[in-house]
């Protein structure tokens, strides 16, 4: 559970903190309070848009994650359940855990090490008191739950302090932004809750590859591609073909024309993969359809006077003997 909590903390929180600290220090040195506040606002928006989906995943999709990653060998069915409970406790506070990495530099850049330390000590005492109350009822899950709740309190305390000092002044648009994140996360929660309940992830222990492929399919289905900042048209395409044991993403090549056409033709051809009789047959079918897609892309380029049209392809193929 701790490892699954540390992944988004390191990827999001630590990375954002490392990026923000020199920028905040530079703004402070130049007495640029507007930029200082804007950098904090930027960091907090990234925290919300990236960590809220992580929270949803840890709360409603914990069992599939634990089962696929750890349910092997001596790791028994009961261990999956116990780890799932612990992971859900971390899920309660993952937004706070990540937010602390962004909010604390707001104090450090102004050479205030004392305030975050005092807040951390106070929250630590509160966390231990929660453990004394909750452990008799929730056992080990109380430990992660108290850490999660403590992180939310810590982050809220830091945020309120920055607001009161005037170091952070939220920019316009937070209401609409928060509504968009909540709406998207609610849809994500529905999908992941369905996946967690519809499949018996623990009983699929013997079908290792099938379980891994199913998790990959759920992750792809829980994602969307973004058009980016350069083009007005999305050039990505993907397909989920669990019956064929194939999950594929095609991304139109940047800097060239008709990337959306290329990625679309690739996915269209691969969608006809069918059910293979062996892993070798599956691979042969895949390569054959890639070659057909390549011929269609070349024909399209020639017919439209284009020199380079293409797309990159990432695929996961699973075949259970």
C-alpha cells in the first residue's frame, strides 16, 4: 500500500516541488509578488487535476491494483483484502500528501521554515491521537487513514496560512476548473467501480496474463487523449479488444500532415485481428494488419500529394494458452 501511495507522491508532488522552489525563490528575490502567487496557483491546479483522479483510483480501484501487482506466491487472498483497506486509507489523503509538496515551498522560498515545521508537529500529535482512537476498531487500516486525514489537515493549514499572508491569491477560474475536475473524476469513479465489482480479481490469480491484460484495458479505458497546445485536431486513436487480447494506442506523427488519418487506419486494421489460436498466430495477425495499414497510409499519401504521413503505435498483446 505504501508503494502505491508513493508513486503519485513522487511523480506529482516531489516533481512539482522541485520545479516550484527555484521559481518561487526567484520571484521572491525580485519582489514579484504577482508571479509568486501565480506560480503557487499553477502548482495547485496541477495538484488538483492530477491527484484527484489518483484519489479516485486508490479509493474505488484498490483491490484490482493490489491483486495484479502483488497477488502471487505467498501473498494470499486475505493479504489482498488487508492491503486494499490500507491503500484506501492512503487514498483519502493522497491529494493532501501531494499538495503539501507544493504548499510548503511557498513558505520555504520566503525563508520561513518554522511555520511548516510547527504545523507538521501539531498534525503528527493529532495523527497519533487518531491512531489511539481508531486502531482498536480499524486495526492496520487506521494507521493509513490517520496519515491521510493528517495530510489533508496539514495541506489545508498551509493553504490557509498562505492566503492570510497574501502570499497566495487564487486566480479567476477556480470554480469552473474544480467543476470540470469533479465531473471528470465522477465519470472515472463510475468506470473503475464497475471494473472493480464486475470482475473477480482475486479469483483470477491463476489467469495471470488475462488479469494483467484486463487491468491494462481498464487503465486505457479510464484515460483520454488530449489535443495538446499545437494542433486544433486530435491525432490519437486507440482500441480496446479484450476478446482478441489486444490493447493499442496509435499517435499521429508530429510535424507531419494527416496524422489522424494514419492513426485511424492503423486502429481500423487492427480492430479486425480476431481470435488467434496461438501466440505466434496472434503476432502474425498483428504484423499482417500493420503491413496492410502501412500500405493504405502510403496510398493515401500518394493520392493527396503528401511526402510523409505516419503514426507511432504502442500495443499490448495477451494470449493465454
